[in-house]
C-alpha cells in the first residue's frame, strides 16, 4: 500500500493529477480506474477523480495483486534488436499477431515475449497485452518497443501520446505517385463499411503522414506471341 500526505503547497490539485505526478507507478488513467474500483481512499473514505486534495489529506493506494495469466509462454523465435531492464525492442515478422484475442490465443508476439521475459513485462496493458505500448498489423513487419515494467510503460505511452516518437514505414504502393515528397493530413477512424478496418472518416483522429518516394518501379511490359 502506498500512502501520501498532502502538503499545503499541493492543495487544490485534482486527486487524479496529484497522484499521477506523485507516483511513478501509475498513469492518470490508471489512477481514475483505481478510484472507481475504490482502491484509492482519502482519509479512509472513497473519493472521485475530480476531488481536489486538501492540506493533510491522507491518501492511500491499495496495491494491485498480479493476476495469473491465462496466456501461455511459447518458445517462438523472435529477433531482439535491443534489451535492458526497462524495455525490449523486437523485430516483428509479417504474419505474426501482436497480442492474443478471442479465438487466437497462441502464436502471437506476446506468447513469444512471455517465454523470453518470463515475469518481467509491464502489467498495465492487461492480461492479454502485457508490455504492449503500440502495435503493428498482422501482415506488417517492423520494430516494436515493449515495456518490461509499469514505469517504462507509462513513460513510453506518454511519449506516444505527446507525439514525441517518430514512426517510419517503408511501403509498396500500387499506382502512380506524382509527388516526390508530400504530406497527407486526413483523419483516420473506424471504417463505416467494415468495422474491422480503418479508413479516412469525418470524425476520425488526426493522422499526419510525411512521405518520400524512394524508388519507382516501371510497369512490366506484357508480350504475347
């Protein structure tokens, strides 16, 4: 259990903001969830995320006990690019799903990571997504950064949220691209025609892509005899 006593200069902060800044183990979203689950008490009483802390308030956070995962570790070879005590960077191959889902509980990157990292993966992502901060589609290969503890998970998530990370992709495009370099600024959201796909939508999230043509391949000529 963690305990905090509010100082005079700290009063009037929202409790979710106060705790997320005081504790390295919890994000603001995690704090809000714990408040809803009544695992955070103020002077022994339940509270709300909007509560503004007062001088000498005694705030306690009940430590969450780790849950036994139903996801099995599998000895699936994966290329490790970098690893330290906080993160592991891997090269996900095409055809591999990042984390388990209904009807697909094995053969994923998470199954492989559980065998490699054992119990050293962040639990913030939940039981089926331990350590997963971002993802790639099944048929997309590329580098993934995985958190090995909650502190690094929060740190990485904040960097992604604040657009402090840069993602670079190499794509094969069919058709003629007139520009050598350009920027695409179109909102991306869930497709209204196919909920399993993403598309440009009116109410989608901001998505900005800067692209540069690396090489153009001539259209093959077909000859008939």
